[in-house]
């Protein structure tokens, strides 16, 4: 049968379209051949939506496909039947530095066994201001998790003002801004502050606003260990309002980090704090919080009890004041008031004390009894002898649950990676994420599984501007966890170095870091860069 030119032209077009739409058998095989294929999981995609059944395929360090991948094949196939698949958990507040810069700790097993694949370091205004050097150290140690750096306000202040109790001059503020800008240019995700700590407590709100504006130029965040989590100075609510003010004026996300109503005098104030943050968000201010599910905090005894004025000039200034009889008496009197605010010596447990390891694990009242001294004098004696860290059992379960349940609350450990001789770690370093799932989701239904996972993944990624992480979707980075519904934390205050269980598989940048419940030698964590968008 003869065809005219029009028919031949149409036939050629149809043939070409057919070739484009229906690839050959060999090309189909290439498309569906993946590195890792996870089948049959209940997928929690990190957005807060209900779980759904799907297969997830990985190619290289990216998620390649999500759905019913019946004909797909892979180098490694994982059967996740009966288990949950979620994005890798993101720790919004981690003290994993400086351990991440040491090869023997950088594998980060306590983090991976919680399902943590990314940590934000240099919180509370602490950490080095030279982020380039920090990056080099972490990369050389080959971290097991991804690392997002923050610029630490307190040490920016130290670099320019030392431990002086005053506002910076215009020239000094400019130097501080330059340090923040340098950090952001080196890939930091924002500015961390700790106006509760010295010398951050010598700073005014205006200083934070001007430095946060620099972070905002890079679409960064501002996160703060607020000025007062109790009634030490301006009070809890006013301290939260300070973060709201900074977020509003600098036009960037403001985070009330490890949010709490600390000390018995403030128990029940969560409702008022929640009201303030909710109202700020309704007014268009991007303010959030992060949180860990424990009733005890951890910090230095000096920061809890010694008045801020006595710490001007650092330890040298403090020791000089102690040698002055009148100033020592004043310091002691104010320490007594602060100890009463904390609920007394029975609520403070010594977790690290280099001069005398034997008192680690003891409460301050027991140590005072051993020494035959008053609790305040004992505390002053310990602080004078050397650095002393404590757990402070001063939060109520009611407030803890109220903060946790908010849609703007992320999950964080506030935990350290510690060596054998570094003291007693807080159990949050080993169990935060599994504890939240086990106790507050599966056992007590304080929040839904979808909400909890969102607080650990998509919410944190969106807030920190971690591009292409925190969600399960094609093209996103392949940081994934497969966990059993029987997931559980085992760390306690008495026995904190207990790894969590229930993480069947943990994938970091497409590679298996935990395989069938066992840690692998693979260490493919990266130091992320805000500027590079990874």
C-alpha cells in the first residue's frame, strides 16, 4: 500500500514518540537498577502526614524513587516488613563537638543507634569561632554523622571583648559582625547564643539583634539558651520574649533551645510560654523551640549558682573576688539564694569533677554531709577547686509534656559524646530520640508517631534550612532509618552509657551505617555547608 508524504511524516513522528515514551528493555533495566531497595516499609515521610506503605530506592547518595517498585532490583534489598521507615533524625542541639574531631569518638555510635544522622553543633554560644579549622578537624576524624555548624556568640564576644561586663563600642560590634559573617561564609547555618552563660549574660538584646541580622543575610537562624529559664534575673517569660524580639527585628527564625520551665518556682509556666510563642507565630514571627524528654538538665555548678557579676573577668576575676572577704560573703549569700531557687542541694547530682572522681554520681547534699560542711560552702569549695558539672532535677513532667506536644517544637539531645574519663554523661546523649518514641508516643500517646517523627526530621530540616534533608522523596539526600515498633532507650542516670535498641538500619548519605542492628565500619558523614546548600 502506497502512503502519501503526509502519512509518512505522521508515521515518523509516531515512531519517534513511541521510542521516547517506551524505552527498550535494556534501558528499563538500567533505570530500575538501584544501589539499595527498601521494601514493604510503613513510610513516615517527615512531613507529619500519616504513614503509608511504599518501597524506597536509593542510587548513590540520593533517594531515587518512592512507591510500588515491583519491577525494581538493587545491589542490596532490605525487607522492612512490619517496620517503620523515616528520614534520618536531625539533632537540633548537640554538644558532639569536640569529640567529633577525635577519630576514636567520631564514629558517633550513641547517635547512630538513636537514628541520628545529622547534628547541629556549637550551641549555647559555645564552640570555636574559626569554623574552617573546625571543619578540617571533623573531616579528618571521618565522622559517622553529618554535621551542621553554628557561629557561637559567646566566643565571638570573648574574641573581641574578653570577659568584660559592658556593651561593645561601634568598632567592636563591627568586629563581632565580621566574625559572624566569616562563619556564615564558611558554611554555618546560623548564630547560637547563650545569654545565660558568661560572658553572654553581659550582652544586651540589641547586640544579639545586630549580630543576628548578619546571619539573616545568609538565611540563617538564631538559637538561644535563653537568658533565664527560671527567676534568676529577667524571668522565663521575658527571656522567651527576648528571642521573639530578636527574631522579629532581625527577620530570621528564632529558636528557644532546650525549652523548659526550670526550678520548682516556675513549674506550670509552660502554658504562659506556649501562649507567647503561639501569639508570636500568629503575628508572622518565625519562632520555634527544641526540647529533650528528660526531667533533669545538665550544666556547670558555677553557671547555676554563682552570680553573673562575680564571673566578670573569667575564672581569674572570680578567684580574685573570693580572696576579698566582703565580696566572698556577697557571693556566698547570692549562691544560697540561687540554690534555694533550684530546689535545694538534693536536686543537684555531680556528673563530672576532675579533682575527685569519687564524688561523681553523688548529690550535693550527700557530698556536703561527707565533708561536714554546709551545702553552699561545699558548692563554693568545689567550684574553687576545679570545674564541676551537675545534673539538675528541676523540671516537672507536666511542663515537659506540654512543650513536647507543640507543633513548633523540634527534638534535640543537648548531649555530649564523652570518653571513659570525662565523667558521667547525661542519658539524653544515648537515648533522647528512642525515649521520645517509646514512652511519649507508643506507651503514653502524648503525641502521634507522625508528629514525633516530624519533630525529629522535616520540621528541623526546614527550620535549619537543611536543603533536601528531613523528608523521604525522590531527589532528597539518602539519610534514612528503619526502626522496629519495639524501639527503646536503655540509658538511665545511674547507668547512662547504654545504647538504644530498635534501629534495624541507619543509612547516611546512601551508605549503611547500621546494618541489621549492627554498626558498620562505614563513616560517610559530612560537614555540611549552608552556602553550598547541602
